[in-house]
C-alpha cells in the first residue's frame, strides 16, 4: 500500500542537480529516443531515475539508485529484453518542484532517456514537462494526485494509484488485527497524499468498529515538533498510530509518547524499513516494537519474489533488507520491463505507453501479491490500488525485522473529512 509523501522548500539555482552516470550496460552516449515518441528505441535503452538526493526529503531517497541498478543489472545479465540492453542515469530533484522540473529537462534534453522512473516526493514538479515531451513516467504515487489523473497519459503508478478521496478497509483491519481500539493518523500539510492518508486511517478504523481517536493532517513536512500531538494522542486514549510522514517525524513522536508513558499496540511508520535503519544502532534501539510499512512484500517473508529481489540487490552490494527507496525503484523498473516486453522488439515511447496501459495484473514479479496493479485504470477500486490495496509491514524486534501478515482491503467509502 503504498506509502507516502513529502513536499517543498525553495531551491537555490546553484544546487541544481547531480547527474550520476551509472550505466549497467552501454555508454553514456547511448540515445534513448526522447523528443520523438514514435522513434524506435536503440539497442541500449536508457532510463532516467528522478529522485531526491539532496534537500529535505533526501534521507528517504539516497539509496534509490541501488534499486534501479539491481533490476537493470539482472535484466542485462539475463540477456536483455527482446534484444535490448538497459542503462540508467540519475538526476537529483533537490527535493523541490523546480528542481524536479530542471532534473527532468536534463534527463530528456541532455541524456535522451527513453523513460523516467520517479522515486521522489516532488514528482509533480516534473510531470507537466514530461507529459509535454511524451516521455513515459513510472513510479510510486508518493507525492500527490497527479498519478490518478487520466489526463496524465504518460504516468504509471507502479504500486497502484491512490484515490485521495477514498477510504480503504485495510488500515482499520490492520489496526484491529493487532489489538488496537482507538486510532490516530498523523500527516503533513505539504503533501496531499500524506494528509489524505492520515485522515483515511481514522475513517478506516471507524469502519472497522474502532474509535477514530485523533487525526492531524497539518503537521509541517519534516517536522519533529510533535509534543502537542503526543499530548493530544494521550488525552484521546489512542493506542494505534499510523504516521504517513518522514521517519524523523515518526521517531520524534515515538520518543515523545514514551516520555508521556503512552503504550501503543501499533506505531506504523510508512517509511524507514530497510537495511539503512538496521545499520544505525541508535535507530535500532529507538525503534524496538515499531512497525514499518513495506513497498510490497517485506524481504523477511522469504517468498520467491523477495528471494529474487534479494539476489538482484546482492549483486550490487545490498545484503540487508531493501530500503523504502530501493523497493520503489526496483518495483518501478519491474513495471518498465513489463511494458518493454509487451511493446515488442522495436518499442517506441508511444508504443511502450500503449502496451503498458493494457497490463491489468502487474505484481512486480510477485512482490505486490496478493494484490495486483491494473494500469488501465485511474483511481481504481480494485485490489491493486492503494485506496483498496494491501498493508505490508514488518516489526522491528532486536536487530531484525519480523514480517507481519499482509492485510488487504476494499474500498469502503469516500473520504468525508479533511483532518
């Protein structure tokens, strides 16, 4: 289910972007066919990764390149796709909408990418330009409603679209399964996705027969000033909290609640899962008992899909559980690969998008199972959409994550409050 969100600050022009030439196969001069959506792709198809390497969201996204590298390397080691090898380049958004647009321009005009994978909290800044250029954009819906709009014909939400006006039964059922009786959702004011997710948690809990104890969707993005929120949670008698915000916000809230003597059945952080957390002894100590959402099946489930991902990541030096950003870029590259396979031996950007739009059961090689994404639909109510999809999570116990049973849901209502 994807999962969540962040937004904006002003960017200095001097920060510009960091382009990392990281081709797993082929040279930096390989052409991607950008600028003419009907031009056939070359022997080596170049993908651009748009992500937040610097700025306020960078703590969640600095590992994104490892995920795309793992999938590209795996594809190339297997001989490519219909005679095509893959390569990639990385562009830094500086965590700002204007930086995202500039990064997209460089990827298209300088690097001639065939498609863009977005692993970013500010993708909305790049989308209008990429749409005008006819460049496919594949990624997780981490920032806003642009992923759900049928007018954005170049966009493909790799983990399923998210109807910001809908409520799923999944969050409430997840809380109920873990003994929660009163819920809280904490979101940020600079991300429509985060704010709507926080509000939907409360309504989903109410539908599951739990108390909608407290909702705050107006916390400043990236803020750790959560003392007042912790007090409100204690006063409301909440024992289950979902935080669709940055890990720093979630950990600050956890510390504040512990100081107040609040014992939670569930504290679910929507980012933070992965090997980077396990590498920090301070985070491991602070995060005991915390549940972390996973973008698809957590590695600890040890399914064929997670084993395949682990093997691919190991080839590029990732030996622990994948981070949030690694999962997103890996799953998004799986969607790109599915579209290329469906487009045949001479794909164009136009034919690629047409072929990908016909896929109605994308599971990222099984990582999204028991859900599946239907790329032909927007604001879908089916099993693949975030609005009615699955909650994947793992709980930190000692020095490792313990997988929790996925909880899948259905669309139960429209969102009726703003939080």
